């Protein structure tokens, strides 16, 4: 039998605050957010198609399981609107870039890397496979 330690590629909440986690989770459960971008550091395991992750809400409660269906690694500068609009968060590419630069700068400070337009970004498409509890 799978245990939580080995069933999931990752257990996490999207974003860097409880409020953002709940906002992004709502987009996922509505079907509007079907992609994400992240920085995978050298000592971390990169996602791959078929990975199952447990998404938490802003309070740390299990909310849904997602399956990674596609992964690509590109420089931040090479991300396109067609790619990132699947994140479901922004109305324009310019707004997405501004918000994501701000988030990546906070993330880089917290995790100890340097962010630039040349930073390698892991672009991941996913699908919800199971709601864990009623929301």
C-alpha cells in the first residue's frame, strides 16, 4: 500500500502565502489553471509526466491530486503567452511577466538562487485527477 511519503511526487500549496494558495487552488478546481512554472534547483528532483502531486489549500489541508502531463525546461525569456496563459492567473502577457518576476525574485531570495531572464524555468502542464475533499 502506498504511504503519503511515496505516493506523491510532491505535496505542496501553490504560491507563497495562504491567500495566494487558496486563490490558485480555486483556479485549479475551476479548471482555469492547468499549468505552472517553477525553478528546479540542482539538488531537487525535476517533475516528469505521470507524476502525481497532492495540492494543499492555504491552511495546509489536502485539496486535490494533480497529474503532470507535460514538462519542458526553457529560459524565463523564452516563455510565451500561449504557454503561461494556461496558468489562468493573468489577462495579459505583460501582467504575467510583471507578477512572475516579482514572485521569482522573492523565491530566489528565499531559496538562494539568482533570478534573471536566463534562469531555467520548468514549465509543467497538469490535470486534476481527484478532489480530496469537498471545498
